[in-house]
C-alpha cells in the first residue's frame, strides 16, 4: 500500500488499518532510513490518536534508534533525534510506565550531551 493510501486512511480516522500497513512497511530494512523515520512518526501519531500513549512513545523511540544508526556525525544525529525523544517522553508521561519515562529521560540526556 502506498503512503498516500495510508495518509487517506489516517485522515478518515482509520488508524488501526493505517497502523497495520505502516508496521509492515517500516520493518523493511531496504527502505531509506529517512522514510522509516517518517513511518515511525506516522505510527506514533496514529497510536496517539487511539490514546495508546505507550505504543506512541515506543515508535518515537524507534525513530531515535533509526536516526542514531545513520552514518553521519554524532552531533547531527543527536540534533535530529532529540525532537523524537521529547515526543516519546511526552507520550510516556501521558500513558507509559515509569520505567519508560526514565529510559526516555536518560536517552534525552545522552542526546543533549552529543548535541553540544
């Protein structure tokens, strides 16, 4: 299914269907990392709209993981990944468990250190 079809599903409120399609696509290691990060953000947003904040945060953390695996300098990686980390923390604070909030906070500290 194309991203355009998935976006239409999202705009029609068919979040569960969109999630199913996005999840199968985001696991494709052949897909460009920037596209995989975009799919992660779509997945996070769909889960946020379904009020599954735990899963929302998980997808933002996955976006961070993908960015950190990029073959670019550490400072650039950190600057790209930090916004996703903040969004993960926000999601976990709304509906995750304490351990996830702590992991996201530590990840944020790590990224802030790299971004300097």
